[in-house]
């Protein structure tokens, strides 16, 4: 199994299936992974295999590295479509996340005012007011909700906190009053222990759609496996399955994109 551990604090630009030319901002150390999920489909691998004892990059380090990269890109006449917070773990877990967002907005406005700022989050910190306030400032507040079934989440997303509750996450999502994008992974196959991970069936899709309707996000992004995963028995959802789910989201009056 190959895994991807991203440089820190800036990497790319890369071409994102969903976001275009994306300059990555990784708020985790460059030598490992820190995440409140331990997903069996994570391209960065399992948490236990990438322990780090390095500190998070400081606000100053992130700001300076971003400024240097944006200066370099401007000299090369390259404009990013988006500045994306992602990388080796959950970006909102950084102790100075809100200050870094403010610095990123300042630099975006100076160097590439047409670029969007996106945050890819697993939603585990959105109950914190400082995190919620920071996410309200960005263009694309992209929050994960793979299902509303807690047993499935414990099997597939594997939150590190035993108190994780999808119902609470949904309530916290509602607090954004529509200023969010829901991101959901659909896939098939089995875990290495032989447990079925197919969440494309009606027993998963129907209640998920009800939650989406209640949350009323700006849009929904559905996707499937694209890179090698730490669990080797996982399979992609089909185009037909994703298209069917996409159509059902759109029937709710909510914009939806599908990445295959």
C-alpha cells in the first residue's frame, strides 16, 4: 500500500477533481498524520502508521510560506482557482486555525482575489464557536457526512473520540444556516475483516437524504475512491449509482456534483 504524506505547510498546486487548480495548505506536521478520523479509505494511510512528534506549523510559518508561494506563482503568471486547507489530518484541529484563516484571507485578497478559500473538514470540531466562526468566513466550507449511521461511521471513518455522534454533527451543521457544502464518500466492497461497507443502498441513502434536506446546504459533493486506500478490499461506487444519488439530491432543490 502506498500512502501520501503531504509537505507542510504549503503543497502544490495540484488539479483537484472538485475544485480546479488548488494550492494546498497543510496545517499538520510534514512528517506524519494527526486526525480525529482514521478512515479506512484515507490516502494518507492509518494514523498508527504515521505518528509524528513534530509541532504544528505556526501561524507565522503558514503565512510566510503561503506568501512566498503566491509570489512565486504570480511571477510564473499562474493563478490558483482555490486555496485548499487539507493535507495530513483535520485542519480545524490546529490550535490557531481561526488566526490562520484570517491571514489566508488577507493574502488571498492581495495576491489572487478571484481565488476561493476552501476547507475540507471531517466536521468533528464544528461545535466549537471559534472554528464555526472561522469557517463562516471562507468561500467553500466543505464538511464531511458519509452517512448518518453511527455504526457505519465507527467501522469506516473510525472517529478517535468514542463520543462521536452523527446526530450531533447534523445539528452543528444546521447552525451554519446553509453556508456549507456537504461532502460524502460513497463506496462498496468490504473491510479487511470482511464487513460490508456498501453505503449506496437505500437503507443508507434515504436517511442521508433526509439529513441533507434538514441541513439545507448550499450544495453537496458526492465522490468515490480515486486513489489507493489503506484497506485493499474497498471498491468504487459506479457512475450509475452516483448519478442516481446526485439526481435525488437535485430533486430536493440542492445543487450536487459527482466525482467518479
